[in-house]
């Protein structure tokens, strides 16, 4: 085997490596989730400033307290979701480096609301608020899965970059390429 074919093999191998995070952030699937997330933020803001505000005024005191609690938790989760989506988009558009995104992403705490965390009066809340909570949880569940996949990819890249034999392998490859 000549040195040239070895070079071609490594070039093909390098060409096959795909940055899933970058590829995903440029995909139609990401664009759809981005649009869905931003639409959910807008729908929630419109509801809480409009119909939700009117409905909250008619609630009994204990239910009004539950409404306030649930709406605060909902907006917190949505802001975390929007932050995650905007960070991913910023990297794709070149506004942020992957390293900066990683640092910013560590501040984002994606978490769905478990049914056990709901207030005792959750079922008595207006249906509009309950639907927004459920929609947010469904979207967050999908985004958390994506984030885990991206995190695993980053960990694998870090491990590959920290391989104690990588320097030796590179020197061996250079030595054999030079002799061929």
C-alpha cells in the first residue's frame, strides 16, 4: 500500500465524521422545534396578559394562588427553553462559538414539571393554563432528549481529544507517511 492511499483513507475517514450538533441545528427538524418553542412563548405571553388575566380574577383565593404559582413555573420553563433554542441558533448563524454556547448552555436548566410537583389545585385551574403547561412539558421532553444527545456527542469529542495515545498515534502516522 502506498502512502498516498493511506492519506486517502484518512481523508475519507475524516470526511465521514459528522458534527451532529451543527447538522441538527441547521436541519428542518430544529427549525420546526424552534418555531414551535417560540410560538409557545408567544402564546403563553398572550394568554397570561389576556384571557388568563381575566380568568385569574374570577378564581377562588386558593386556586388564584395555584394559578400564580403555575404561571410563574411555566414562564420560567419557557424562558429556559427559549434560551436553549436561541443558543443553538446563535451557533448555527455564527453569532456564537460552540465553546461560548457550551458555557452559556451550562446556565440553562431544562426541566419538565413532574405531575407530583403540581399544586393540589392544578385540576381546578383554567383549561388554557393547563394546556400551556402540558404543551410546554411535551416540547421540553423532546428538547431534553436532543440536549442529552448533543451532550453525549460533546463528551465523546472531549474524550477523543484527551486520548493519551493520540499524540503518539499522530507521530507514528507522520513517521510512516514520511517513509512511504
